[in-house]
C-alpha cells in the first residue's frame, strides 16, 4: 500500500497498526501510528492492544498515559485493558488510579467489574475485590463470581471461596479456576476438596477439568494421582498430554517426561504436539541433562512438525548446550540467527548466550555478547549492567567490574519508585 503510493487515512493506517502488531513488528506499528495525522480512539486502542498482545505491559501503560495527556476520550475497552495490565504486572498504585478514574467519570462498573476483581485479587487485596463485587449487586453474574472465587483461593481465603460457591450450583468453569489457584499455591488439601465436588456433580468426564486436576496434583507432587486421571481421560487433547509431560518435568523426572512425549508422538495418539509441548519437553531435557534427547526434540520441532521455535525454546536449548560445554554449537546457532536478515535476536537469547560464555569461561565471545547487549538495550538499562558485571566477575576481570559498577552508580541506574501515570 505504501510502496504503491496509495493514500492512507486513519482507518487504513489503524488496520496496518493492528496487522504489524499481530506479526510482532511493534517498531513498524509505532512508525505507522506516529504517521497518523488525526489519531482517534480506535487507532490509540490498536497501538495499546498491540503492545499487550506482545507482552509489553509497561509500554501499553505508557500508551495509556499518553492518551490521558492528549485528552483522548477513553473507552471501557481501554480501561479494561489497562486494569488487566496492572493485574499482570502487579502494579497497585496505577491500578487504583484507574479504579478511581472509573468511579469519578461514572463508568459502568458492571462492564469493568471482572477486570477490577481480577486486579485486586492479583495484588493480594481480596477484601477490595469483594467490595467491588458487593457494590455491584450482580450476584447472578457467573463470570464475575467465578473470578472472585478464583481470587479467594489464590489468596488462601478458603472460607469465603466455599461460601461463594454455595451461592450457585458448581460448574466446570469455577472449579477449573479454583484448581488453578490450588496449583499456584500447591494446596493439595483444598484441591482434593474441589476434586470431591467435581465427583459429586459428575464433572470428572470434562477434559478441561481433568487437565486442571492433573496440573494441581502434579504441582503438589502427587504424580500417581495425576497419572491415574490422565489415563482415565477418554479423548486426550494436546493440553492433556502436555500437562502430563509437565507433571513429570516439574517433579524432576525428565526421562519419564520424555517417555510420555514419545508416546504422544506415536501415530495412534491422534494428537500433534504444539509449541508449548516442545517448550515443556525441551525444558525437561535441560533440567535432566539430557543433551542428545534435547537436540532431537529441538530438531523435531522444526523439521518434523514445522513449528517455529520462539525465544523461550532457544533459551532452553542454549541452556542444554551450555551445561554440556558445547559452546561451538551455541555459536553456530547464533551465527545462523544473525545471518537471517529478517530476524533480530531477542535480548533474552543474548542473555542466555552470555550465561553460557560465563559458565564455560569463554571470555572472547562473552565480551562480544556483552557489547551487543549494552548496545541494543541502551546505556540506561541497569539490569544489563549487572549481568555484564557478573560475567566479568566470573572471568576474574575485576578492573572491568569496578568500571561498570562505577558507571552504574554515576548514572544513578537504580529501580525507580512507582509514580503516577497521570502527571
């Protein structure tokens, strides 16, 4: 469209912003957004959603702050997105400011209620979440109630959780959410109570609930119980297989995790592994020191299943090679990535390579990686200074360590205290 010289208005450019963000090209999204002469709410929301879609929560909050400064009329969708971001980043002050904005401007809290409940639950203020729920007088809203029950369990407020459950007939959604909370807290006893509720109500044939039960038992170290549920599932999905693989992985049995993965890959299973499955099994190989098997899985992902490895896959694979002392293969992998003009190497991969250089005492390559990291992340990134300083400390280059620490101190590169989004 741009190459052909076509005239692009706000609507067309907003579509481009959305398209670029879906493919992860955020720099292009920002470039197009900045070229929009008459920015409307839709174009602002497209940019904000693009950052959220790609896991850039802080940048999304920056967009919201800019919207406020520019006095853009903010919609319920915008506010809901920002509240969810504050929940995922556990940013209390900004989330409370958004809540205040919702109240002051007379927004419909029924629309934003679930997001607000989830936010307060995520930052540990379950009483505030209950205040939001009680103020709305929508006790028949199943989604909102499920969110509150899940929040109560995540915050170990079990009495309130079961009291809320008693207000309605148990359903698969609320039990699954509750099991997720038990998994996070490794609360076996409460998880068993929820399992009993599921049995009494005939929900144990539901695959989603069974997956939740497997995950809960696995995170609580109950491998036999998790395996029993897994074997009883009549039609196993990719989530079921991946959950069982992960159960063995998180309990330190990489060999068994690999065995279940191979069983899944057999033609009779009728299920194909996805990128999450490969991340779990490659991670299991890394923790178990299964170098040969890890290489096979990484190659299988690309060659047999035509899946594109993500940053997390590369980081796990580099960890496998690093622990085996195979720095030459790590560097060949990096060189192949650098030769691809369409692919910039993410910071997380450079960090993994630097860690490998540190572990294997590879000073020359480590220095190159350190320079790349500092160039690409900018001179104001305190965490990178610390990583690079630790690398040189491992190499015994204390003069460089002192120099870096001096720069860190002189620049005042410390974690800044929270501040208002709106001033």
